[in-house]
C-alpha cells in the first residue's frame, strides 16, 4: 500500500494519465488529477483520496493555482507524472505553423511549467518525476516528425533535469511508449477508421506484433516511484519497436 504517497498526474482525464492515476489509487496513494477537460475528470472526482483540477498546463497562473491547491490539501507532493500531451500527424508539406506552436506549447512548455510549479515540493520530499516521451523520439518515422521532435525534447529535458536535480535527491525519468490505443488519436482529429488503420500499420512494424494498452504503460510509470537508484533514463515500452 502507498497511503503515504501523494501524486500529481496531468492528462488524467483519459489515456495513459487516467490509467496511471487508476493504478496509483488502487495501491492506496492520494492522487490529484489535472486535465484541460473538467468533464474528463468526473471519474476521478468520485473516488476517495483524490482531487481534481481543470488545468490548461500552458497557462502559468492556472498551473500555480492548482499546485497551491495540492499543497494546501495534502501538504506535500512525492510523485509527478507529466502525461498531458497532444499528437500532430502530417507531412512536412502540409503541417500548419499554428499546430506546431500548439504542439510544443503543450508537450514541452506545459511539461516545464508543471514541473517548475511543483519543484519545491518535490525537492522537499526527495520525490520523483516521470515524463511521457515516445518511441518516435528514439526512432524516426514518417508523417509525425514534429510530434517526434516535441517528444525528443521531452526526452532531453528528462536527462538534463535528472542531472540538475540529482543533488536534491529528485529522480527524473521518462517512459517512451510505442503506439498505444488511447484517445490521443481522436483528439488529433482521426476518426475511428483512420485510427484503426494507423494502429494496424504501426503494429506491423512492432516485433511483438501488436500495439499497446494504457495499463501496460502505467505499470512502468508506477515502477519508477520506488526505484530510488534510477534517474535520467528514457525507457521504451513499445513491444520492441525501438529496436526493430
């Protein structure tokens, strides 16, 4: 049981964030879920040992207010999971500059703002951070270059922050999931048929022959709460895609 653990999970309304929050709650942790969609957090608001906040992680004021709420309610933060993010799929010739700016604003700047806001708490608890990168940050692919670049930035932030924060006892790692069946694709504008085709195409490139499920990624995120001698790593959880 982890009744003494306080975790903040961004993007907790769906996908990997929700799966991670669910697993932490099952193990007895106190969990605060942040998501840009308050509606998406309804499942969490009905749970014991849980707080929710509708937060746009690109807005410093909203992030600061949400961090203060966690601090007031529970007095500490031990574990931060930066799961909030968006996907951008498109060829170089077609991608819109505004979409690229939004992508980096959420995936890179948002991750930075959240970690900054909770940094004093994490230092005080000698806590841990897990960022969500992607296999495409490690292995080039066609049609989502800018998404891959944003997740490569997250991977390098992870390594740099791990060095910077090690003297404070704060561990920073990242999980790099392969293609996983979440609502990230619908949020990027794919309909069900396009999503299924996209995932099937990706599955054909994965040595284990299938795409992932959110719970499989959440288990690896959860492991990094306890591994006190692991920091600065970007760990692929991708069925072997990154080595194929």
